[in-house]
């Protein structure tokens, strides 16, 4: 049967690999191509690579780096960062990347998803929503942000996710800004809001510190993508850089515990 | 020599990387001449069925491909939409397929009673190989896991052609083999040691 995907998320900053906390304090991890090689050996389910500079700097995707990543990567690859046109998305897919992730460009213009899906197929189009709790004493609920948290959009994440699905997204990634890098577990309240809402696959990111956190999310949400950054690049309380990934047996344990099979 | 048919659709790069990793010589073929002396053929494909068929028909490669596969019996493996193109046609489009393996391509969601399964069918799922399939005859213990990413599936007319099935809402034909012509819905080029073994078996057996 289909099982949840366990997905390392790699952030690219100044051509290097970094890990952030709350979208800030990026710590250098190493060379992205080297990390891909290690995840090949560890047989990771899928890789999510996000360039966190491109949108903020207003530059187009780094095609040179994407080409090198795609040539090296022997698992499904999803790339995001700076994609704003149909041509860019098509070029990335042609380079051997299974899925292209978009965020700010499609939040401001959902019909871009339709145009891209018409060219590369819906299965290759992913919408990423960076979500954070609204701040203020009398406020509650969540809001969307882009540009590494610098730009806020006052819209409801669930309504927006539905809209992006209907526009042509083949997968929705929900990334918790508040939980990012703290390794205290996913924002389960946030995830719960999406239960039974979408027809396309979903992936959650932000907060994972252990495989138990993944089990927790999959027990509530079923077959979803379980993405994590810190868990797969840090070891121990001093956050020493060490790339790791669960064995097949550990993965199957997470899945069977969560789905009670 | 392995030739990967490059008609402008599909992940050629991924196959090149996988064969390089396997230590097997493979080349991209985008002209009829470059298909010459092929001993194995890979027909990749992604996206919309009609788009892929149209690109293949317009590529100038189809006649040569038919000569190699039908007349000279060079083993071919169609992958993802490349598998679906082996069928007579698809519910996704109106263009005829190659018709090399009797069957139709159908929509997964139209066959499902339950609407709670996400579409596309994306992620790692088990293949249930049928006994006697060459592709699984070596190096497979337990239930192999393969990466899937699709919303349509191949429904073989002659169930004797089915080499493996998978389950997502329904049981469907995930791998077909009709003589030297093979099709696989999931992605062996992205399925780690299971995919490697399957490609190795295709090339060596």
C-alpha cells in the first residue's frame, strides 16, 4: 500500500546549504551536491530543495545549480525558489526535476499554476505555503507569508490552499514558520485544519525533532508527506552537522505505527 | 547499447544518471540514426497522453522505433506515460497510442468508490510481481517499493501480459510485459535499489 513519504528539506542560501530557525539565523551546513549524494546512498523517499534567496533578491532560479542537483539526484526531486514564469518551470522539469514548487508568484497570481500545469502536467506542480500564527493579543488563527517571512498576506491558509489546488497545484506543502528549526514537533493544530479538505497530496514541514513527531502527524493526517530539515542535518543538543536519514526498517515502523497496519 | 528515446518528453537525465550509476552505457537518441544499433530501448514520458503521442509522432523517430521494436524485436521499456503510450488509447486524450500491448489507459479516480484518496497517486507503493516475470526474476526479496506519480493507469486487455500489480483504491496493472515489450507505470529510475535491480534485469536478462 501507499505509505507516507519521509522527505529531507534542504535550504539553499548563497549557493550553500543552510538551516534556519523561525526563518532566521541561518546556519551553514555544507555543500548541497554532497548532501544529495548522501541522501542517494541512504535511499531517501524524495528531496525538497528550496532556494531561500531567489525570491527575496528578485532573481531567477539558479539553473546551473538545478542542473547539477538533477544530474546527481537518484530520488524524486522537488525544487522551489524564484520561479515566476511558465518557461522557467518547464525548463526545470526538462532538466530532470520531477516537481517545481511555487509560493509567492502563485499566491499573488493563482492562474500561473493553471498555465504551468497545462505545460508540465499537474503532477509536477507544487504550491508551498509558509504559514504562521497571527501575532497580537486579541487575534487568533494563521496567516500566510512570503519572501522569507517579510511579506504578510491576510488570507486564510485553508481557503488559499483550496484555491491553489483548484487552480492546478498537484501537491500542497504547508510550512510552519513558527516551528521552523525548533525540533519540538509539527504544528498539529495547523495540520488538523487541513484534514479532509484537499484532494491532492499534502506535505507538512516545520518542527520535526524526531521520528516520533512524524508518527504523530501521520496518525492524525494519514498518508501525507512528512518533511523535515533539522532532523536530517543536525545531531545532538549542540546541533553538530551530521546528515542522517532513517533506515528502511525505521521508516516502515513510522508508517505502520501511524497507520496501525 | 541502451538508447533512451528523446522525443522531447520525459526525464532523460534521470535515466542517464541511473545507468551511469549502474555502470551501463546508455545514450540519448533524438534522431533515427542515433537509434541504430540499440540493443535495449527506454521510452520515457510524463504529462498529458496526447502531448506525449503528438511529440513522438512529430519527432521523426516513430518509423525507426517501429522498425526496431516490431521488426527487429529489440526489447523496449516504456516508463510512466511511456508505458501508457504502448496501449491502444487513453481516457486522457483522443490520439491513438502505439498499440503494441493490447489495453486502454484509464483514469484512476473514475474507478474509485472512495473519494478520500488523494490524486495523483504519489509516493512509494508496493509492486506485487506475478510469478514468471523476467523483470523480477532476480534480486527481489519481499515486496518491492517503487515511486509512483500518476492519475491514469494501463488496463491490459490480455491479463497474461501483466507482470506486476499495485494497489491504490483499486488493484491496477503496474507493470506489463508482452514478449520483449515492457511497460512500467512507476519510476524505476527514481526507485533506489529496487528500480536499479529492475533496470538491470531488463538490460541483462
